[in-house]
C-alpha cells in the first residue's frame, strides 16, 4: 500500500541524500506496509538523525526497509490527511504512529 506518488526507495541507500526541505514521509516495513507517517521542516536533518542513530532505540521504526517522501511547504496538513485516510481504509493507525504523536508533533 503506497501512500505517496513518490517511488519507493530503499531506506539506507538513499536516505542520506535527501534535500534540506520541508515535507512528508512514509516509512515502510519489509512487507511494504506503512508503519509511520511523519512530517518535518527539514527532511535532510530528520533522515540524517534517523540514519546516524538507527531511530534512537525506537524498535518500531527500526523495522523500516523503505520509504517515500514528498517535498511541500505545509507538511502537517498532508500528514494529517494521510493518517486519516489510512485509518479510514484500514481501521487502525500505522503501527509507529499513535494519537498522542499526532497531537504533539
């Protein structure tokens, strides 16, 4: 289930070469299931931190095998829409997202 128009990319091979721009990203496990829908003001900074720290001990995100990303000015709106659409379609949140994370990001 791909959520963005962007092609699916292998996590470690290309995550370090993302532009320093705001955007939305979706992390996928090895079964190509979305496990996290995130947004950031700087994709390069966020992805570099994830790669350098191996997701800071976050066991859920450590299952990441591939990702998609899209650059845009107001990423929060698209992130919220993607999560709502995913929840409506599957009846659940992506496994690494939670209601609390949505409210505090």
